[in-house]
C-alpha cells in the first residue's frame, strides 16, 4: 500500500483499529473455535463516541441496535430471501437531515461468514453527519467512505478467531457498496459490486479469501460511463441469458362503421419501438451510450447478430367492421432480452486517477423488438356508445371531416420503449 493510498483513509479506520484491538479475547484455541462456530450477530461502529463492537444472539437485535431502535422487526436470522425487505426498511428509517448531535447511526453494510447472507454477521455503522456516509461521488477524492484495513484484528466475540478469510457474502445499505480485498491493507485482487447484495465470493479469490474491506458510494450511471469509456480500462459485457417474452399489447389503429351494413377496408399502420437498457436497477432509454456500444460488440460476437437500437413495424391490415361498431387493431410483438454482467478491470499501473487496481461488475441488460418476426395482430370491435355515435356519425361531424359516412379508420403511431 502506498503512502498516498494510506493518506486517503478516513478517520473511521483509526477508530476501528483501536476498537478491534480491545475486542481481541484471550481464549484457548478450542474455546475460540467453538465460539466462532456459534453464529453471532455483531454491530461495529467505526467512528464517534460510541465506536466499538457489540454482539447479539439474533440478527433482529443487531439491526435494532444498529438503527438506534428504528427497525425492530428484522428477521431473527438473516437470509437471502429476506434481504430485500430488510434493506428497504433500513433505508426508509435512516434520518434525512443531520441530528442535533450528529450521532444518529447509519448502517453501511452487513458482512456474513456464510453464503447467501447467513451465518455470523458484522454490521458496519457510521454516525449521521447530515449527508450520510455514502452520498458523495464514487469518483470523488477520498473515494471510499470507511474501511476494515486488516480483518486479522477483528475478532468473533469471546474468541481468538478473527474474521480474516471469513467473509462469504454481504448486503449494503443507504447508497453504500462493499469492496472486498484479498490481502490486508487493501492490496491484491479486489471485487466491487454495483448492486446491494452479493451471495457468494467470486472464484477468482480462490482459497485465499478476504482480508480487508472498504465501503464506497454507489456509482451513478455517469460514473460507470466515465470509467468504461477510458481506452486504458477493460470494459466487457458478459452475456448470461437470452430470453424472448411477449411485449405489452399496443393499439395501432381504430375504425368505426356508421352504416347499417358490414363494411370492409384496409389499414396501413406503423409502430416504432426503441431499445430499453437497464444498468443495475436503473432503467434508461437514452443514457449509457458507451456501455451500450460494449454490449453491441459482445452480442454480435456471442450470437452472430447485430443489435438495432430502434425497430419499426409496419403492415397493411384488412379490417371488417360490423354495422354501428367501433374497433381497435392491436399488436402483441415479441421482445428479445439479453442480460449479463458488465465487467470492468482497472490496472493501477494504467489508471492512476482511480488510485486502486480493482475488478468491478454490475448487471446490464437490453430489450428490443426484433424486426424479423411474425407477431399477433388482433381486431376487437364493439357497438358504439350513444356518445360515440353522436361524435363520429353525426352529419355535422361527417361534413367537417369531408366524409360521406360509410367507414372511417385512424392509424396510431407513437414511439414507445420496449420492456
């Protein structure tokens, strides 16, 4: 670790180191192992007058303590299935403004020693200074918000067993995210995940495990674009799933018959669809162009097809309209969705601006309506209401439209995103 990187640590680190040293027990090895095997739910305050660690026998009690009593109904034991609901309640309970003392607790993340958010846990908490510990830009100076520089100094309660090489999954809160480092002092391979939960540690860490942790602000779409567009960085889309699903029903034309006999006609209609892109949990149809270009390159290589950003469907459809009826022509196209992970690998020697070498993955997907498809075209008609007949079939209405009164139709054309 260079002196520059060391200087970037927040004051949280020093408070944490002293708190961790006080928590080291002096038990025989056999007692330490037994204590470590019994799940414990601990809360570690990384700064402020209350800095230090407290441990509880249930996850519910730990979250109650970590939120200052604002969330009392967390499950007794954590699990991947309950994670989203817990995270939502914790985030919703976090005070928006600065408290009078500036010490309202804000949960940043919970780290678990088993996969899928189970086993013993370590919840990291910072005091609320008015803007939250993870509200600044991901690419700003002093980029990480808090840290565990050496898990060898963080111990299970009443045990000589440390958290070194123990983390297996995690969940983040309040716009924070977790970066895990293979070695103490934030060196070695790094994994940074751009969404709230991680159920397993990636295989690239192998048996070495995690020895230090940093907490970062969640990157915005603009942050990801800034990193991805640099030529020195590796930014590659990794496809994982290709699915075809029916899109929402779309009305493309209407027609009505004001005469006492069945009428036939044809209707030329056009409908334009635009690709919808999803970065993490953020939807957008215009942003993220540099990322989308990486997506296009990978899709072409993986599926031997080009990806068009817009699709226009058009057809001349025959219609038969019953006397005194009004109908709607509807299409139900099929959408193609390709989902996967966008992998960023940044080498410290090539990109000094970031200050660290790390690997970073986040979900990315795009959905389009392919041009080359046969899609259902459905005609539905019903008797006109009295109000519709007065509006569409009165002599004044017909004269205003320059019509003789037999059969009329109207195409509809509006661009809409797929989804």
